[in-house]
């Protein structure tokens, strides 16, 4: 392939927006960038294990086609030439999608998922399929943390977070039902963005819990996350969580200057006792540095029940949508999934329906908080990634926001005493994804300058 290692290293260190601009102007070819990613994958994949399926020829073929298109003067898309990784629960036509599950080994979909159609139309290079935990649940995957491979990369979007953190790809797509975007992004030291529930259609993606499943994205910084997420938003009649709405201007808004400096509400969410001393100290320093831009707010008592009610919804819906796995392939499933299916089958319809009623109650309380601030500021995880590859970590500080359906983003702003990255989580109000990303970009720039 003949990729110069120093050239590849310098190229992959550039911000996503600069890569986009160079590709658009012709100063950088899609093939050059793709080959740089391939070289990085070859160097780091053996120790990290971020990929479930990867074929360098497949990636290069797409890049050459994109370069040929640009050479003819035809229009290029907003992601022209940018390599993107896809969590291996997202269907890709003629490319394996095995859901991290032994029972689905050899599965090759005939059609692309909605998000894959959007990525191809936008000119992205589909680099391959990133590792997911088994059926996007809690069983740890082979993926290791790029900062220290003795630590977990999180889950369930472990491969997507690790691949971006290791510089293998500039962008990746994942999903979150509890904390599967925000947590691994925080552990691996990248930006993870979970949009408002229903913003991105889920057609062609493994369904675990239709009331909770949300597509999210990974990038080094919030500007890159906004660029990727914007092309994925839309309406698909096959996904009832989506609805026709104006096309979001995520990228332009994220890059714009806030009309006034953002205000934050610092929240100690339910489960605060799980936060380690590094997290408490780092957040206290951040809050102190932001000064009068932060107010401290306590969540009302009903929020203490959120984790229990979200779990009921998740497990009851999982028991329905994963029924065939429990029926036909139980011996191939890990104990985490088997236990969840057993618990889900025992949930009464009365309790499941009652759990669904909690979402508007919690969001009504959040509306009062968002009248006083641009974003809630809180931890993304109890601490840095555990030094234990037998766990995916604790989603205690993520599942509340997934349950409420609010947009959330984690920024790699903090460092633990052991040198591992820690994330700061910002939460926005329903539908105000662009405003949240603008606030996140402001905080990211403020903290890094």
C-alpha cells in the first residue's frame, strides 16, 4: 500500500472538519485518508480488537469510486471521503451483521439500514463493522480500551468508541438503550452524542427495546459529532418513534457563537454514591472554574424510581424482541442475556404499562430545570474505565437520560489520577439537540484553551 507512517499519523491527528474541508477541496483524496486509516487499524487492531468485520479492499473500492466521482465534477456529499465505522447491529447489504451473537454468525443482510443509506448518500466510506457486546447488552466484548488495554472499553458500542479513540477512524455510529454511547465514549476519551429519542430512524438496526433504543455517534470533538449526526436525522414511516420535522442544522449551529454565554445546572443524579473520588473532585473543580455560569439543582424525589422503571421497560421489551433467541438459541447465549430474558418474561403487563407512564412525569420536572439553564452538567460515568475487562462498567449516570429521551453528550475533558480519561456529560431539553451541541462545543473549546 506504501502509506508513509508519519504522513498517516499527521493526517489522522487532524480535526474531522479539517479532513472534510481538505477532501472537499481536493487537497486530500478519499483513498489517501482511507489508506491512512487502514494502516492505523493494522497497527493497533491486534491489541484493541475494535472490529467485528473489516476488509481493506472493500474500503479502498469505495474511496476510489468517491475520488472518481469528484474528478468528474459531480456534486459531493457532506461526508465525502470520511471513513465511518458501524456498530455490528446495523444492517449492511452484502456485509456481515452478526449482532455480537454466536447464533447470528454468518448472517448477511440483503438491505442497508436507514442510517447506512444516509451515510452512503452523504459520501462516507463504510470502513467496516465495529464490535458490539452480545445483542447489544451487558456481556463484555473482546474490545479493549486504547488508553490501557487492561481496562474495559465499556459497552455495548465498545468497538465504535475504541476505534475512534485509537485514531483508526474519525467517525463511528453506535446505539444506546441504557448507556451504550455515553459510557464507552467517556471511558475511551472521545465525544459521544445521543440525540433526542426518535431523531434518527432505526430501520435495519437490531431492536432490543423500541421505547428506549436510540442511535448515537462518536467523534473526537462535538463539531465532528454534529457533522455526522446531521446526515442521519430524518423520518422513516417504518419507525413510529420518528416524525416529519424540519431538517436540523446541527453542524452550523454547533459551530456558531452562543448569543450569550451558556448557563449550566449541576446535578447529582440518582446513584451519586457510586461516583468515585476522582469524579467528585474533577467535577467540583470544573464547577468552580465555571463560576456563576453554574447553579446546583437537586432532582425531585420521583427520579429515584427512574432506574427501576427503565429496567422494567427494557427487560419486558427485550423478552418480546429477543424471544427467538431464547427459544431457538438459548445454549448459545451468555448468562447476562439469559438472565435479562428470564426477568423480562416475569414482568406483569400492569407494571410494564405503569413504567411507561413515568416518562412524561419526569420530563415535566426537567422542563422546569431547562427554563433556568442551557444544559444539565453531570458525570458520564462513576469514574474512569474500570481496570477489569470482565465488565462494561456501570450505566447508572446514563440510563435516566435514555429513559427521558433527552439529548446527551459526553466530552473528554477530565483525567483520573491514574491517567485514564473521564467524561463530562451534558444533557439538553427535548428536541434542542443543536443547542446542546453548540453548548457542548463552547464548553469543549473553553476547557481546551
